[in-house]
C-alpha cells in the first residue's frame, strides 16, 4: 500500500516558478521534492517575457500543478495558462507583490495595471497562500474585488535545530537587510538603526548586508559603534551573529513575514520592531515595539531589550508557531486536496 502511494505521489508533477532562487524558494522546493516531481523555472524579468511564455507553454502540458512564489507578472501568465490548459495553480504572496506604499516607492500593487494583473491572479488561482494574516488583509485592501475563498495563510517555516542559541549573549544589536539601496534602506529603517546607535555609544551595532556602494556610504557617516559586515544568508557566520547578539531589530515600514527576525528569535535574540506587516505576528508579546522612523524611541526600546530576559520566550514562540514541519504538512495537504487526494493528508 505504501509503495503504491509513493508511486502515485511521484506521478504528480509540479512546475515551481519564481523570479529568484533564494533560501525560502529552495526550502519550498526541497519540501515538495520529498513527495512530488518538481521542476524549477526562473522568471528573469519583463525583458525576457516572450522567452518565459514560450518556455511555460512548452512545459505546462506535462505538469499537474503550477506553483508560483510571489504574485507578480510571472504568476499572472502562469495562472492564465493554467486556466486555459486546465491545470491547478498555487500562488504564494510574499510582500512586495501585494504592497502599495507610495511614501517609500514600494510595492507591485501601486498602479492600475499591476492591480489588474494581481486581481486576475488572485481570483483565478486555485489556492493563494499569503505568508501572514497582514498580507491577507493587504490582498483585500490593495487589490479590491477579491472573492477570497481560495486564500489560506501559510507562514514560512524554520529549522529549529539549526537556528539555536549557544554561548553567552553580548551587548550587541544587529539587523539583517540584504543588498542595500535607497528603497531597501527606507523600508528596513536602516538609517533609524544607525541614528539609534548615536544614543547608545557604549553598545555595538551591526548591520549585516551585502556590502553595496550605498551601504559603504552609510558606514562612512555612521558613528564608531556601528559596523557593516557582509555575511552569507544561512551561513555559520550568520548563526554566530544571532547567537552573540542580545537584540535583533526589525525597524521596517513593510514586511510580509520577516525571515531574519524569526531566525534571530530562535537564537534567543530579544526582538525590537515596528507594528507593520507581519512583524507583530512574529514578535507577539516577546519583544518591544517602536514607531517607524523614531530613532530616540528605538534607542529606548533597545536599552530595555538589552536588560530583558525575553530571549527564551522569543525562541519558544517561533518553535511553536513557525516550525518547518508545519509548512511542509500544509503544502503537502494543499497539493493533494487540489488533486483529489484528501484521504492522503499528512497529520
């Protein structure tokens, strides 16, 4: 019986489409490949749209499910062709794809054209999976005329055995921001992080980024207690920073479901964050909240966090709410339900 079930699972073919092959995309693919045949197709941007459409048309006849990470342009075409060829479609909503934040020039949902694409995608996909309740609300607020019956919140999941505390905490405050430019700097509140450091000259602040020209310029004008370091995501070096830091800051104007914050909390960092997007869903009552853009209030919250013992509570919250196994179970069950396999659910 188990052998027959395994053979049936392997016959299910998934085409996973994303505009990047980042860590959380790889995690999804690794999960799905435990049970199904999965092929990855990268969308390389609007300039290569004809090539993308041609490739999609070649592959779609031989797959059962199209799985899109992010509800951007590639998802519109994927869902459109899935309807034409009677295939099932799943779209993950991650953040930028559904955002409309004009004051920081951020979000795919900022124009009438992109809102039309989003509306078609969300209304016609078989399942839409926002990563947080905040993103689910933004689907209704920013897109409009969405039926909603196909929407199910499925958060990211984290390896609780990899991200774990070790050693003694230091008077170290960190934030992770990826590849910095002006838009990301504003969205992530990096300038506020630097300004807050001026109020706490005896505390070490570290910005973990990919060392761009923009970040080098910021570093030149930052106080002496602020350092910028380039550390690969998912690396042992990043883990060590999480393990050493007493405080992790997520000072963003917008986040879908903040991965670095969740990883840091698993390492017992005390979180300091704003109340935008999915940040409160991650932090809960295990950290300290600040108004976006308020450096003085941020410094006061960091001071409290440095003297608090909320680290263990922070780890427990991520362990309980966002284990990797929970996302694995959800994705498996969603695929099988779409294909009529409700009796084969994982528990």
